[in-house]
DNA sequence: AAGTGGTCTAGACCACTGA
DNA sequence: CAGTGGTCTAGACCACTTT
C-alpha cells in the first residue's frame, strides 16, 4: 500500500497536491480536516498544518475555521518577482554600472504627485531624475519624488555619488507599497536620455512606498524597449 | 522593562523587524541564533524560527545553517501579484464577461513556438486566438498554442462555449511555468480585434506552462492600452 | 567535528465562525 | 455552542556547512 512514507511537510504537501490533481478532491470540495489527514498520513497534525498552510498561501486551497478546507475554485495563480536594486540588476547581467544625475532639486510637484504622496498644495518635495547605465548604454531612466517631510536625512546626502535608489533601499526602514506596471510611449526627456527612437514603446513601472501612514517616495522607472519583467509561477 | 510580551510569532517578527529598522542589526550583520533569541524574547525556539522563516522568505534576512542569520544586504524586494482567470478578472470589475473565438485549428507552429513548446519541426499544435470582452468592450486578446501531445483531451472540448483559458485552468493539473511582461506595439490582428488606434502601446504578457518536463501551452495576452498590472510589496 | 538552522512530535489552548 | 483551523511549547533528531 503506502510506499515511502516520509513525514516531511513537503511530502505531505505533495501527496495532497496529487489528490487535487487526480481530482480525488475537485475544485470546491471540502477536504478532510487536519486531524483526519494526520491520521491518514501517519504524521502529526502540525505537519499537516504546515503543508496546508503553504498551499493556502499560494491560493491552491481556501481555509476557514470551523468551515474547513476547500479546494480553491478560482485557481488564480500568485506569481512572484524579485525587484533588485538597479545596481544589482545591472551587475547581474555582468555589465558595468554607472549612473548620471540629471536633476536634484526641491520644488512643488505636479498635482498627481502631491496626491500620490498625500502632500498639501504648497508642499515641496525633492525631485530626482537620473539615468542608470549598463556598460555605458542607458538602461533605466528614473524619475523620482521624495517626501522630504518623511525622509529629512536625505538633504544631507550627496546623491551624485550614491544613487537615490540605492541610498533609499539601504537606509530607509521597511515600508509597504504598491508596484504598478504599464506600457507607455516614452516622453521627450526619456527618449533623449535613453537614446531611443521615439517610436518604441517601453515598460514603465511606478512604485510608491510608505512608512506606516507616511509616504516616502514615488518613482517611475522607464526601461529599455526590449526589457522584460520575469516572474515565476 | 519588557512591555506587552505576546509570544505570537507575528509579535516576535515585529520586534526583530524593528531591530533591523533601528539598525541595531545593520545590513550584513550576523544576528543572534535562534536559541539566543528565544531566550531573549522569552518564547520557544519554534516561535522564533517561524518568525525568521517568514522574514527570510520575503528576502529581509539570509539564513544558512552553521553560518547563521544575516540581515540581507541587497534588499531586493519580492513582489507578488494575483493572476486570475480572465473571466474572474472581468467580473471583478463588475462587468459582463464574454469571449469570441477567432481561430481554433491544428497546424505546425512557427519556429519560435516549436522551440518554446519543445516540439519537433513537423509537429502540429492547436492554435487558438480569441478576444475576451468586458461589457462588450474588447479587454484582452489571446493568442495561444496548445501542445496536443500533452493535452490530448482538449480535442474533445467545445472551445466556443468554454474558453481555453478557463478550461485549462480548471482541468490541467498544477504546472510550473514562467511569466514575462513586455511593452509592445500591437500587430494588425490585435489592433483590429481590440479596436485600437494603431499608435497605442500595450502590455503583452507571455506565459508558458509545463507538467514536469512536458510543455502544456504558451500564450500571449494583449491588454487594453491603459491596463496596469498591480503588485503588492 | 561542531554549530546552526530545519523539521517532527505530542499535547495543549485559543480564536474564529457556522449551525 | 461546538468544530475547525491557528498557534505555542518543550524536547528531540536531522542536515547542511563552515571551520
């Protein structure tokens, strides 16, 4: 009957996965409770719990107290990607990294930036524009606004030597935020700085980060036209 | 000294997080071992382990046996997104879903598709093109190739009533795969089917999935020009 | 060889939520 | 209220690496 009965949570998870793939348990079905499964698999309930917890985290099953565990109906997949510091991204391609600061001054941002950073109409913010190069070819154009009411220390930093990207990542405590990707036609500034033909669409990623309720920074990155963002499923 | 000493792993995690944010432990530093932390926080080692495990999973710390736990240098962030079935995506917008099948036939794919699906030069595959609508407005254009050597059952399915997207998600067991996002200018077919002005760039997402070593399907989705893919950090 | 993280167990109590 | 998942504990053994 039962072959190799390893009791690792990975193994238990694999067995449960298979039952779902087999359609022993179909989407929407209630599957046995943790105690039952523990007995069935001959392991501790804790181990079953670990296996199920991870399956729930990736959206394979839905769990509710008292209601039990069901195979997820909507197999929406959760994908993940690594978003590294730009320097690391360039160095991972085995190219030499360098960046150029185009702008670094404090001014009142346009309305949609004020809104994003939740600043009032007359508040200033630090506007930073720079180009990041890989082996002397423009790689990413960065257009960033920093809320200097939250990040007061940045006024003292020499951003011509350390990029804002890098400084923030290394010095600003963990934040939550959002990250949005769109396709766009680059504006004149981007076309020029990135040495593009003006007809090529590029990926634009917008990121805004927070410390608790306080906004930190919002940044738009424009990549080379052929650039891909890659995810694992 | 110690205030509210909850021993939930979330609490322990929060305390550790804070020590990193405080720069009590700076990037690159070795932090105390699990036993030490357990004693320090007055909880079981298992609880510390759980807290640290989750921090490691999101890239905040790096852990190695014997070497110990270090605060991550490269705070590369892992972002996650939900990729739902197209129907669910439309219905989440509270719009009515419908789709139209444009093509559904078996033929020898172009070379790059053969390569992606790891098929031989004379092998046929099922080519499916369709448009997915939200309230009668084109929402996504789908260009899919299915490896009928892996998914033999699909020949029997009526794909005019159930979209391939939906059928695959609900019927093909779990796969691994890759997911790539690029910006592109849509081709003629896409422009026409999506009723676009031909100058607008759109997001293209390419996904290829596998069952073990066997390729299942590769699909390119073209979204409406203003469409955003959103991630949580 | 030794130290550190990784995991399993058995038992216990808690927290949520459906009936 | 009762059943299910969520978590904590204490102790044990294992597996991986660095020394």
